[in-house]
C-alpha cells in the first residue's frame, strides 16, 4: 500500500461470511462466528497502524433475531465472551470502544457489560472502535426522530432549528465522523440496513473474501481502492 497517500479516517465494515467459512470446512456455523470474532482485534490493530482513526463493525443487526434460536443463543454467548475480552484488549491497545444500536433488548448483564466497557475505555486515545449491536439504520433513525419529537414537544427544541447537523446529534453515532469507506466481505453487495444516514458519501468496497479470512493485506487492498477514487461530494473538480 502507498503509505504517502491519504487513508480513510473512518472505515465501516459489514462482517459477512462466517457461516459460509464454517460450511466450507464442514464445521458448525458457530465455529465460523467464533473465528470471525477473533479476527476483529487483528483488523482493528492493522487499521490503526495504517493511520485509520475510526472503525465501525456491524456485529448483530435488528434482523438477526429472526435467525434460528440456537444460533442466536450461541451469538449471545459469544458476545458475552467477546465483551469481557474487549475490556482487556481496549486497555492493552489504548482503544476507545462505543456500542451503537438499541441495547435495551439485550440481557441486563450484557447491557451492564457494555456500559462498563464504554466507561473504562472512554479516556483511551487510540483507535475509536464502534460495535453495532442490535443495530438497524432505520431503527436508529426512528429512535432519533422519537427523541427529537419529545424535545420539540417539551419546548427544548425549536423545529426551525432542525437541520442535518441537528439530526446527526440524535443518532447513535453523534460526535463520530461519517465513514469514508464501507467494506463488505463475502461477495454480497448491499447495505443491509447499515448506517443509512452516515454512508451517504462513503466509497463502497465489496470483496468475495469471507470475514474470518479478511486480513491486513485485504484491508490494504480496500484502502488502495479508496485511494483511487475521486471524491467530489456532489461538486466538480
């Protein structure tokens, strides 16, 4: 990768292909999810070393609850373990961690672990790592509109002051710059209800590589693709 060229400040990733990775190896789907979970720290470390400041990963969507109960239970168990490890790794890597999405549907102990993780990592000065859990782009916007409506009703917000910046301040990603690059692994080419507001001007990179196999070299390929793009944001150069 050409280190002298601009790297994206914020990279959003849809982690796809864990199940197919496991199936190719004649393993249960849960083995794929476990392998994918182990890959998260490696990619975060590689991203930070490249100069990327923010990484947001789509871990569990609002639609994932419709999967077989056995798989959902296994994912929740894996999430328990991951969040516990993430407290340790956030300290080791000086990483600030933030969870996006509606966590109220998660079990109380998971919610507590998330709050603990965010609290203990809040002052870290390295990579800003966001994990989207029980997250959906439309759900995020609905929740934001509800909070905004409550503030208008209570007289805390004047409707005439509502603009893009104000709306962004009600989203889960408030205070976080919009992604410059969105990566989706495993060959699928759709957003799947991910960061619908925030990805308005992001570059999209799709790869057939399954998430557990997505390594530093693959991340470099995605960044090189980003560097080749002419980003005009609707204007003319």
